[in-house]
C-alpha cells in the first residue's frame, strides 16, 4: 500500500469503515438525540488533542508535513513543551504504528473520541465505542486507545498535558469561532438537505490546530438518529484573499467532505449505470497520478467528480450575482481536480452547471440520469 506522505495533494478523503459487528460502535440515547438534533457542534476534543500531540512529536510526525501542520505558533509550543518526552514508551508505540501505516493516524485519533478524562484516567464516554475499526485495506481488531491506555495515561500525566490543554482553551475557542465565521457549515447542511432526500440530524466538527492535510468523515446511526463526524484542519486564511474568497475556499474544504455522506447513498442507487460508464478509467482518471489509487472503482471516481462539482452549485445558490467569486471558485475546482488526477473535471462541471441552470429548484437526484447520459458520450 502506497504511503500517503508521498503524494502531492494536500487533502484526502478517508471513509472510516466499520469492519466488525462485535460491538455497537455508537449508542445514541434519547437524551443525546434531543440535545444534538439539528445542531452543528465544533470541538477541539481533549483526548483527541492528546493523541495529535503525541503523534506530532514522534519521529514520523516530525518529518511529515502532510500529517501535521507545522505552520503555527501552537505547533512550535507543542514541540517545545513535549519534545522532552519523545522517548516515552507511548510515543515509541505510536511511532511504530505510524511507520507501519499512516492509516493509524486516523485509527488512533478517531478512536480517541470515545474517551474522556476522569482525573488522570481515560474513561469511555459510552457514546462512541470503537468507531474506527478500519480504513481502506487496513483493519484492526483492538482499539489502540485501549491497547495503549496505560502508556497514554502515563504520558499525559508525566508531560503535564491536561494543564497545557487548559491553558490553550482561549486559542481553541478562536479556532471554533473561525469555523462559524468562515466555514458556512450551517448553510451547507441546509443546502444539502434541501437538495437530497437524506437527513443527518447532527454535524460534529472535530478539529485540531495540528491536523495537516488528512481529513476524514463518517456518518453514524443509532436509535433513529444520524450524526456525522468530520475530522478537519483549522480554518486557514490568506491575507491576500478577500473575506468572501477566504470563506469560499475554507467552506470548499468542508463541503467536499460533508457531501460524500449525501452523494454516496444516492449513487448507490445508480451503481449499475455508473459502473457501465466509469469503468472506462482511462477517460476519467489519469492513472499516472498516484493519488487516484484512492478511487479504485467506477462509483468512487464518479462520486469524486460530483462531490467537487456540487460545490460550484452551492456557491451559485449562496453567493447570488457574484460572478467574480463564481469564476474563482470554478477555476479553483478545475485546478484541484486536475492536480488530483481527474482530467474531465472542467467538462463535467460545465455540463453539471448547464443541467442545474435548467431547473435550479431540482433535487440532485433529478440530474443523475442526464448527467450520466452525457458522461456516456465522453
């Protein structure tokens, strides 16, 4: 399996896969559902942040700028504070896992969300239980947080992590407020649920200033309640961009994660048609681009085209009459998709926009047949 760090692109989509039914991976009781229904929550979770810090000071983390965001004062403070503990057995254990596969970055941080601190002890929340049991071809049978629980607890206590986390809460609050200002997540939720016959009760953004270019998303369901977890980096603002362009570019990063959760169930209904068209991989994928290995079958290829293309429609609907911004967004999508190894993106999006303009009130499902007919002619 190719190591992700060797790829050129900064953003990747990893679907966290449930590979075992030995335990319920989530438990949403009525109180939890009532408290979170129709909400977007943004967190810098304490136990997750601990694991991100631990992975950042491993030998692997110190050399992988795709996994870890090196470009903040916060990162420099992490290195200064925690590097003296880089030889702790917990750090060696995490480094060994990361050297085995970068996928363990997802498996460690995702499963950390199932725990809280009780004093100096890690305790299960009893909401999420072993939510990340595999990604791609990597499967695990034991939750790494449980497996290394004693080591993690010892590292946290020896290094003074909990005090560090407490002292940085004002910074974490700033990260959360940036998501509110520049992420447009509520608008995305409203647009997607107006355009798809699929509802997700709760969005939960789990961010960290240490997350680099590796993003993940998964929707969980229990007791009739659906919650989407989004593992996303901090909002990044470029001073040379206007506020509206910063908002658009940051919301794009989020949108193209979120909408997989809506596109996937719909595309599954068209699987035979999609397979018949997109199996002609040489048309739709530049196989010399190694990042396309993450999209090994026709439906994954189609979904990647559509999830990025839909952001153009979202931008059209939410930024009315802003032609200059629309052009910048389209150019950005075309450039990123070409960089990712999807050479037909420009033509695909032109057709998608054409079909949508014929009926801007259409559900996305109403575009599938005509979009696939066009795709079949390529």
